C-alpha cells in the first residue's frame, strides 16, 4: 500500500495541475479569512494603504485579475515551448524532469492564486448603491502585495526558464536523479547479514502472472515481504522495475508451489504496480538512459556536439565510480531471519554496458570522445575494489578499441589512442583492493584521471 501511495504521489508531483491547484485552494481560504477580517474590524480599524472608493477598488482588482490570468497563460506557453525544445534537442525521456520541476509549478500556482484571490475579493465589494457599502481594504492591500510578489516571481521564471534548457543544467539534474537511485540500490555500507540457512529451491516454483499490459513502475517489496511471511512462502522476482510485461508474463515465482494457490499468486502479482511508462522511482536504468539519450542526441549528425556527449560520459563515469567502491547488495531479503524474497540487484556488467555501450557504438568515429571514454573507464578502474569489476572495465575498454576505425588516424592520433587504452588496461589489472572512499563526491566532481588533457580531445 505504501508503494502504491508513493507511486500516486509521484504521478501527482510530475504534473502541472497539483501544485497550482493546491495554491489556488489556498488562495480561496486566504480570501475567506481576509474578507472575514475586513467585516469584523471595519474599514477604519486598521491602517491600510488603500482608502479609496468601491469603484476604484473594483477597477484595480479587475486589472490585477486580468493581468494575472494573462501572465499565467503566457507562462504556461513558455514552459511548453521549453519542453518542446528539450524534447527535440535532448530526448523525450527528459520531459518528466521538466514536468516535475517545482519552480515552474510554483510560478504557475502563484499567478493562479493571485487571480483567484483578486476575483473573490472583487466579488465581495459593495458600493453605496448596492445596499450596505463594503470595501475590504485589508483584502485589497493583500491583493496588491500579491501582485508585486507575482512580478518578482515572473522575473524569477524568466531566469529559470533560460537556465532549464541549458545542457549543463539538464545533465546535472539527470545525474542527481541517477545518484539518488544508485544510493538506494547500492548503500555505502552493506547491512549486517543475520545468520540464516541458505535457501535452495525445492522443485519448480508456481508463477505469479501479470494481469495487465504495461511497464513495471514500482514493486512493493514491503508488501511482498508481509505476504511471504503470512503465507510462509519464498518469492523470487522475475519482473523488475522498468521491464515491459504483457498479460500472462511471469512477474515472480513462488515456493513451495503447493502453498501458492490462485489467491496467493494474485496477491503476489498485486504488489507489482504497472503503468504506461517507465519512472525513476525504482528504475535505475531509466535515469541512466536519460544521460545516455542526451549523449546520443549530441552525437547525431543533425547536432554533432561531442562536447555534450563528453559531459555525459564524465557524469556516467562519476556514478559508476560511486558504485565500484560500495559492497554488492545481497539478493536475499530476510524476514525474521528467514529468506522470503529473492531480488537480484542490477549487475555491474549490465550497468557498464547500459552506460557506455550505445555511446561507444555511436561515437566510434569521434577520436576525442573515444579517448574520453577510455580515460573515464580508467578513472572508474582505479577506484574499483573488486577484481571482477575491473575485468569488466578492461573488457569494455577493449570493445572501445575494437570498434574504433583506426585506419583513418594519423600516427600521432593513433599513439594517443593507444596510450589511453594501455593506461586503462593497466589500471584494470591486479587483485581485489581494500574498500576506499573517493576524496570528493564522485557525482559532484566527475573529472576522471587525466581529464584535464581530455578537454581538448572531445572535439
């Protein structure tokens, strides 16, 4: 249930209606309170800036309301234009980041809230020819102050919109999401494993099947653990966050099979929350592909911007450097000392291929980017504490070299490429090393070893 609530909350956060609606409702409450204060204290009880007539107050509030709803429309149009530009330039996967941006939502909500407040105060004004005259001076002055604040918010939005479409901001934002997912999947210190009997499957398991089509957005692991303990079963996950399933696909296997009746299998499948698209909640591959997509767009012939691709390689290398110094999380999840869930984490081999595979294949004609890849892999290898991780890095470096067309290189270019390759292979050799923590946060300072010499190679 908690995972489903988080999924719904994330969907609301990634919308342009939730925050503005909350702020508009807040404006309704504020208008009711301020008008009630005006009725209680009277026009002469408080010193206010405005002491004019009902007609003057109506004129000003009408101008404020008209201006706010107009600016709100312009703001929304600018936000849509920025998202369209980002989608065409950097890829559609990044649209969700723009939708989730609190700055845009707050700006739109500010204009709508000021409009709603002004409209409600405008409707409460009564002139001398309309019975008992009522000019809510406190509410009027609050509307004027809100308008001045909205002007400052408009200036902020112009700056924010210009910043959002800059590639450095986009790459940094995607990296922050990726670091958050990596920290969740690969915590800095592995939890102390409680002693438990090793689990061995006894015969084939009973499959828990998908009942709908879509992407696995979230898996409620806590709910699965409660179900497994209550029914005294073991659940091995087959589907994972980000995988696409159709009706009848196996989401999980349940042991022992004789305890996995139809109700139990449906209960297990119910903890897999499906949706129309991948999300970043538990899917590290989705956030990783955001950076990869920016790099691939930059390498396309229409854009041809290897410097942006090199920036993405730096960030991807920083995130991998964050992983290789941390322990591999266990696949088994215990409940009261007994294995209840088998959920293998993403392998380092899969992460390396997902990060660099497509960039390597699409940038094989870019000498500077290829050298940058090798230098980044070298930086990751120097931090790696496990020999098997460094072996995978060495294998990736060989693929980088094998895929590059060296027959068109000049002798000096070939030498630079070979030196970078040999340096990467040398850093990848050796036995396991004791765990170390980089001096700086790898995601915040992504420069690999000798990156200063690679800046001029990206082109």
